[in-house]
C-alpha cells in the first residue's frame, strides 16, 4: 500500500527529533520556545501515555508490540478501503512504531540496559494547565499531571490518528454496507415467478408443469 509510506515518514521524523534532543539537551532541561506556554523539555517516560505505569517496563514493550501487530493485521484486512480511515490507522501505526524503537533500543544504547526496557524520549511541552486529576477518572485518576503532558512526534501522530479514526469510521462502515444494499435491491427488482409458470415475450403466463403437453 502506498500510504504505508506515511508510517515510515512518521517514524523517521520522530526518531530524528529524538536523536537531536538526546544529543543536544540533558534530562530535565527545559528551553522556552513561546514563553512558558510552549517549551522543549527533555524527559524519559518508562510507562505508557501520560506517564501511566504498570508492571515491569518490558511488559509495556510487549503490550505495545502486540497492539502494533494487531493494527498491521487489521490494515491488511481492510486493504484499499476508504483512504481517510486507512491513513488515520497508519498514523497510529507510525506513532506506535516510533515509540517501540525507544522502548526496545534506547535503554540499551543510552544506559547499557537490556533490550525491551528502554524509556520513551519526550520533549514537546505545552504547559497549559497543571493539577490533580480527580480520582473518578479511570486509569489516570489521582495523578498530578499537566495539559498537555510532555510528549513527542510519535504521540502526536497517535492522537491525530485516533481522532481521524473516530471521525471517519462511520463513513467507512457505511461504504461497506452500501454495496450489499445495492445487491439486495437488484435482487428484489426481479421477483421470481412461481414454480412451473413461464412468462412469454408477450407478458402472458403459461403453465408448463410436468406431464402437460404444449
């Protein structure tokens, strides 16, 4: 699929930006770009999105690889379906692969740690709001966080892709149903004549049952 190149572009841009940050900044460094509202802040996230952690870091990597494999399988199933829907999925795929590279290799490259336990490099910092998330919010309730938390190019691709999936999946599924409805309508336009009854060119019906003679 030609659009798979979009995933490759996301991975390339994401990794180029992360390599630049790792080689020009130190962890914890924060550089203002637009006042305090937008900064470049170098952090490393061992967990999932929004800093959520569960179990061993290697478990997060395995989960990410499995989820990415499911996305690839689904993309193969839908083929060349509705382009905006497919491209949204590919954005999610590119973002997932970009962060998997961090989790698999960065711990080993930067800190001589085992493979699959690396931390994701985050640096895009929109400092809009900081505060405690209410306990009632699933998964992230009770955490102190910022809107938006520090993230990276891969995270941005995932968010845009998910928003695209939400906004295009309805049209995608309607396109799947329409051909079936057309076929069903065609079949209904030509009712089958009763058994043993044949319509003549003039429109009259003749009963030619077994045993009858012309």
